């Protein structure tokens, strides 16, 4: 007996009624997908996703009521196992990055030829990730730049963690306006030792003088850290 294979179910969400109608007709006539729902409302689309548990969703990004990025996040939180393709008229690298970061498995321009849309659906439905060739290099360039910026910020935020307990005490007194002699008196150490600690602080915070060290400390939550320790 021949085994029956269920058609993959697709849900369409697009606030442009004409485009929605065209995509629905295209999928119905030129693919093996079963369109289980089509709506111009993001909120209705989320409800239809809950009801039908589609295999694939084509999600318009730019919608007035609730944008597609918000809708993608809400559907992802439902953990339905659905794979989402973002639809957009914009080839914006930031938009692509944000859509893929929150869970979209593909990004398709509305201006793409019909055959390319079906191909994108097939790729994503089979477990792959799809980006048009023209957008791939732009996306990865943006991704790499964002990754570098995040690493840079992370490194800056972590520099205070390299200070020893004594160096933190010295830096704390520097932020209070004490000079080397005053710090030496309060910590019961020599001025030479204070200067050694200060030089170590400069190196670890990658600054050149006490003013830069104090500004760095204040701008990176050092005061709050000291309150917690105290």
C-alpha cells in the first residue's frame, strides 16, 4: 500500500492584500504546499499559527498594527516548531540581521521572481537557511561588524575585572579626589607603592593618566561595584 505524504502547510501574513493574494495564488498553482491560512493582520496571524501549527510561515516585516519582527518573536515563544521566512521590500542589512537573530530562517525580497520564492520555501522547509545571493555578502559583512563591536564593548566592560582588590581600593580613592600622598596615608602604604598600583591600573584600564582612569571607572559602573563590595 502506497504511503500518503502530507503536504507541508504554509501560513501567509502580509498587510498588502494584493501581494498576499498574489502569493497565495502562486503557491497554490505552482507548488505542493497547502495554504492553511492567509491574513493581513499580524495578531490574526499569530492566532492562526496557534490554530493550524503550520510548517512554514511567510511573514511580512513592515506592518502597521504590529511589525513582523514582534510577530516572529511571539510565534517563536510559542515553540510550535514552525520555520519562518521574513518578507520585505527592503534589502536593509540591519533588518535582515535582526530578523535572523530573533528566529527567521529565511529572508526574501518581495520583488523576487516567483520561482525564487518557491525555491526559498523549499530550502527553509527542508531545514536550511535561505538568503538571496545578492544579500548574503551584505548580511555577513554586517554580522561581522556587529560581532566586532560587541566584542569591543565586552572587552571594555571587563577591564575593571582585571584589577586586584588593592588596585580597586586605590582607584576608589582616586575617584574621590585623593592625591598619592593622601592615598598612601589612608592605606598605610608608601607613596612609591601607590605609584606602582596606579601604573598597574593605567595599564589594565588602557589609559594614560589619572583623569582618564577616573573617567573610565565612573563611566563603567565602578561606583556601583564598590557599593556592592562595601
